[in-house]
């Protein structure tokens, strides 16, 4: 029990950056929090907090311990939620990681409905384009593209991703419209660059055009920046259909080469297989699947968008 008290003391003190704030949450005295942390530091032989007269902050060792201890507390909350709450009453903190482009264009529009339906779920969302490790980072669920190769994870299919090459009407007035992917060598091409590796994402053409060497006129590690550049007439961009479609309907982007586009891989919700599916994760997964299914246009092939 003394070890468990130290777990809560460290986590609360780290989150409130004071023993007073931690004590208020834990319902004990500040001295009790301080003694629990001191006992933990003595047992481990390391300093867990940097202390000043006004605040405290975690050391490197303290940060490592906080991340592990926080997952323990979250798992305890999940276990209690599974026992005490039905599926209709999911609650607690839900940590979600999602690529920027998916988060901005597919998840953000439906979050108000989710918050209204599940007011007791506290959403903690990271917009992150690199591949994250759910297990080590304590995430509950992530949105991931491509095939699932990790046996520790379970996936729920959301749909096939389709991309489209498009540019502004003004840009296509200045240059000849490309008739085949080979014609792109005469165009300014706007690329997405993976943040974790710096690698340029390929453009999804059917063979024999799948390995074209395209001009690298502009490269961004953020898809919305590429969208903005295309809208501003800086070149042709390779964008997800669900990103480009509203601008095509508005006439601010024009699709090209749609007959040559190939599927770009699946989009899935993923969560760790070593945890019982908690009510809050089940609620989020079912809600996203339901709402994505109501938007089949988001996952239509690019050729279907042609007038």
C-alpha cells in the first residue's frame, strides 16, 4: 500500500507541479505527498523532482517513472470503468493519436457529436504524422494507414484511401493539362514529406507509372500546407480524396489524371491486443466507424470524382 501511495503521489505532484496541488487531489496533506515522494526517491536512489521555492519539475528519471506510473493509474481507471460502467456510460481519459490530415478533415468535424454523446469521456488527442508505439506510449487507440504487422495490436478497418492529383484552375490555365503521368515532368509538383524519415511519399499511380521520378518543386511535412500551396496555384498536389473533394465541388481545385490513380492503402483504427476493450475505447471505435460509414464519398476512387 505504501508503494501504491508513492505511485499516486508522484503522478499527482508531476501533473500539478506542486505538493499542495497533489495533496488537494489525493485528499491528504502536502507533507504526506512530500514524504511519499521522498520514500520513493530513497528506495530508488535517484532524485525524481527538481525543486525550487515556488515549483517542482520532473527530472529525467522522474519523467520516465511518471510515464509508466500514469499508465498504471489509467489501467486501474479502465479496469474500474469496465466493472462499474456499462457500455452506455463510458467515461475516463481517452488518449488518441491521429495523422494531421485525418484528424483535421475527418475527425474534427464529428467531434462535437462525440462530445455530446459521451460527455464523461475526456479526449486527449495527438495530431502526429509519424508512426507511434501504442504500447510504450500508453495510447488507447490510433488511426493508422497501411497493413498491420504488429501482433500486439488489433485493427478495425475504416476504408480504402484514394488520392487524386489536382491543381487550381489558374495554374492549369498557365500550363498544359497533363494527359498521362509522364507529363508531370513538365509541371511543378507539390509533395508530402514524412516527418519521421524525411522520405517523400510516392504518388499512387497504376503500373507502369508507380515509380515515376517527379519534379520536387515543393515539399512539406504537413498535408494541409500542400493543400494550401495547390489552392494558391503553386503546382499540382497529390491529396487524399476526402481532402480535395470539397475544393473540387467549390471549383477551387481541378482533378487531373484520375484514370491513372491506384488505391493508396487502407485506413484503420488500432488498439493494443493485451487490454480488454474498455467502454471508452469501444465507444470511440464504434462512433468513428459509424460516422465514417456515413461518408462513403470520403473513400471513393478519384475517377468517381470526375465530372
